[in-house]
């Protein structure tokens, strides 16, 4: 293990961007935070106005908006117009992946009206929502009913469409899988303007399984029906400190939610929520949660912690106190627990506002937090964006649970980023093979956390400036990402596509499985209409010529297959 006080690499020369980043808090406080707060408030008013409408009215407006999308698609001339993409501005996306694909010539379709909760069906236990509904919006409606989505991603601004077409996880994913695994049906507008409803067992089941991780390249998502679960008013949260080397910390994390006897589906042995945060190579805090009633939480002697108040300590720092306090238990209001990482953006807030965690700032200006990620991106030019790509890491590594110790040692050796977030999730064995899939034969190994129908993976969230950068040393961010991606490929892991990627097209399809995705693109007319997922995720500028040539190659392949004589 490296001595963090001893430079491991040559010193890095400072450039003008270093100084701008150092004083970026001025722009954040006086520009980004006030505008963010205003936008949050206006969005809230819009949500309240929508909730006051009847289901029939909302559904009628939805149907009218879908017709507009269909009409717009049918206006496209494939010979003259570019590939289809949404009209949303590039900087609005929450992820760090660049969206330079929109700089190539494109045909825009406006989906901005699709931000309504259409129905909460308590009988079917289904929430029917439009793609721009975000997590804060839906928990505000469902939690007072003692209902919630089975997987509620932590940050308020994350949208249903992004979590379905991309990647979504939460502390309940060790039970329910990723966000897309909890979807019951998709309403999709296909390239030819047809509106279809795809489910697991109808005629569009292949499309249903191909949509997750497709980045909107198979069609335009206009609504989704998502599984609801019953919840209680509070989360009983246990903080368990762990001290040891990285392999020992990894095993403690696994033991916190995966019974060693393999009884992974027993609710008496498996918590409702799980996460672990590593603060350095030898110290971590494992947190496990169980839903609890209001009556239980308010019993004499129990501690209730309203972590959602603006002046409260940032959650990751508060959890760290368990390293000194020892194991402790408290009750947190459920909705506040769901969004525990929103105010400080996990721990990225410390880099954005170095003094944002101080009591005086939290008390005076904490109510303005968090800054909207979209506005942070809007206030940075290309030089600053490239600076972050080279000197900052925002990556999630999805690895088989039994390899989490190896992955942590790799991250420490190559990047030395702390804190690190750990969150487990299932990858299901499905009747088809989508882009991400469990290891072949996993069900025969009977490893800790696995079941016959799903392999347990874990998300290793690596979000912060690497140790060498913090020490003023040289660090090659692009090379570090290339090594990370190669390690994932070699270890049956996956990298969410929101992140900056250095993958070549060949290696992209070594990481992900292309067969079902490409079949769906050809079958449903997406080739030549929507950009392929690799080109949408690819780092760097995408020229019209580059993208069109790539799409034409796919088209020619598709036509060749169609023209082949039948046996």
C-alpha cells in the first residue's frame, strides 16, 4: 500500500485552468446556485400543477403529445435530414459522457412535454410515468401513500428515461436489480412512427429486453409502467464501521447483505437497503436499512435523524463518524433517506464548494444546495471539460460480487480515489441475452449472494479527484480509463455509458453483447434513423460524415441479410 505522503509520480505543472477550477466556487455561489434554486422551484410548481389534473386529462394530453412526436418523425426525409435525436440541449444531461453526437447534423424531436406522472395504480402496483419524470418528483407523490418505486435512484434530478435507456441503481438493487429490471412495459415510438407497447411476453418482447442500455437508439420512449412496492414511514439504518485491508473490507461488505448459507431471498436475513462507503484503504462504514413504521421509530429511546434539513451535515461525512462512535442505529424519514446523497452530490460537492460542508455555509446557504449538474456543465467550456476528463474520475465499475476485493485493489493502485461507494445489484438470467448479462454457469458456482436466477454484481462508484492530482503529481486520466475498461472486459464487468469512455468499437462490443441489440435495430428500423449506441457513447466529436458512413455500413449489412435466400 502506497504512502500517501510520498509522491509517486513527477510533479504536474499548473495551467490557467487549475486556477479557474480553484476559484470556480465564485461562479457556483453567485450564478449557479441562485439559478438552480429558481429552476427547482419552478419545476416544483409545474409538478404540482400537473398533479392537480385528473388522470383522464393527463392521459389525454399525453396522447396528444405522442401524436405530435409521430407527426414530427413522419416529416423527416431520410435522404436529406440527419439522424433523429431529442431536442434537449447537450448540457442538460446529468451524466459526464459528452454529447458531441448532437453536433453532427441531426433531426430534432422535442420530448420536453413528457414530464408527467400519468397514474399511480394501487391495484396493479404500477406507476405509469413519462420519461422526464425525475426521482424527486415521483417520491414526493408516492411516499405519502406508503408506496415507492422498487428502485429509487439517489439523486433527485435523475430521470426515468435516463435510468431506463442508460443505467440506474439504488441500495435496494440487491433485491430488485437495476432500475430497468423493475419496468413492466414501455411505450415506444418507432422509427416509422408506429407507437407500440413492449412487455416481457408480448410480440415486442425482443424490443423490451433490448431497450435497457440502448441510450434511446431503438426508438423514442414516451412512457413506462414501473413496479411499485409498499414501504413504511422510516428507514431503520445501522452504521457498522469496518477496519482492515481492502480484501477484508470487501468481505465485510458482502457479509452485510449476503448470507453465507446462500439464503439470499430470506427477508429475515437480507436488509431492504445496502451501501458501503470506503474512506481510505483501511476504513469503511457498511450501512444496512430496514423499513420501519412511524410507531416503531417514535418509541422511547429510538433516535430519529432528519437528514434532509439543509443545515445537517453532508451524509457521507455524517456516516464517517461511525469510525469513531462505533456501531449505531437510527431512524431516518424514508424520503429523506432515498435522497441522502442529493445535497452534496455524493462527495463531489466538496470539490465544487470546498467550504460547502462547513456549518456556517450549510446554515446560511445550504438551502440553495445542490447546484444543478446541468448548470455546472453549462458554465464550463471545452477546456474545462477536458481538464475534468484528465484530472477527475467519475466512473462506475459493475463487477461480479466475488471480485469486489480485486477491483478495490486495482482502483487503489491505478487511481487512488476515495471515498468509494459500494452498492450491490442483481443481474438476472433472462430468456434472451441483452447487452449486460451474468457470467455463464454462475448458478453452478453457488457463490455468496448468487441465486439460481440472478448473479450478484456490485457497483463500485469512483467519483473524485485521484490521489496524484490532489498531491500535485502528473496523472494521465485517459490512460487510467483505458486500463479500467480493459480490466472490466477481462473480468466480465461493465461500465455504465453515462461515463467518459476510451473504448474502441471492437472493445465496446467485447464489453457488451451486441446480438439482441443489433437484431432489434434492424427489425424495428432504427438503423439509418437513430445513431448506434457506440457512436452515441463514443468520446470526441462526431462528424456527420463519420456517423452517416457508420450507419450506412449497418444498413448494407442489414440489407444483405434480408436478401439472402431462405434455406
